[in-house]
């Protein structure tokens, strides 16, 4: 839920480019998309729409509980796209992220530093959502499990 909420607030790409593969009338409108019409899907806009994700600037991993996910249309959360053009590396990227977090958090405590900012500003010239100036955190080494025991453990 934590990773999913992070990807909602900061999706890797802000837009998806698609093309209509058939004529399509947008429901409840007179707008018709002809076959071949270029379409831009604003992932950032969907992820920050208060009608879909109330109070979108608040970080709330509970949005991705099974109950809350079941109440939303599946195509409003698109950090990797969706359907036949979904990112081929999605599963690998999610596993890599989770393994990396486990690796870091099992060895280090993580907290804000003096240089940490509360609200990120994005790098305007970056293709990916990149925080301007990077992300500054303080890591403190955790004691190893073996060093926590002063006396040998009985066998």
C-alpha cells in the first residue's frame, strides 16, 4: 500500500500517449474520436483528481486497501499504464523497489535531514518525475542482530 500510494502521488511518467484504434463516441457527449486520433492520458491528473482520490495531496496508503481499491474503476490508477500496452517491467520494478526498501530499512533508520523539504518541486526539464535538487534524508546504521546479544545464545 505504501509503494502504491507513493506511485499515485509521484507516478514515474506524467502522461501516457495512446491512439484510438477504432471510432469511439465519448459517453454523455457529442465528441467522437476517429480511428487514429492521438490521445494523451494525464496520469498525474487522474492520480490527483479529488473526485477519485479525496484530499489528493495527503499521503494515505490506506487508499490501496483491498476495500478501497474495489470501490474505484481500475483504470484511474495508472503508474505503469494499463491493458495491452502496460509497462513490461512493472513486476520487476515493483519487486526491485520492495527488495531495495527491505534492504535499506533492515540496516538503517531513515529520517528527514536539515536539507529535507516538505513539499517537492519537480525538475521541469525531466522526462520522469524527478525532484528538483534530489531527495535529502539522514540514514543511521542499525545495530546488527548479533551485536544486540551481550551473552551467547544457548543452543
